[in-house]
C-alpha cells in the first residue's frame, strides 16, 4: 500500500504533521495570551 510512494508519503505526512503542530501551537499561544 505504501511501498511505491513510501518516501513521498513520509515527506508529506511529516509536512502535514509539522504544519498541524505549528498551527495548534500558535492557536494555543493566541488563545492563552
């Protein structure tokens, strides 16, 4: 299932997780401040 585009999927998932983490963190900073 993930054998063909293994590297592409890993990069995409890492990017999505990174941006999601960034968005949640910035949201919490704005919400708490």
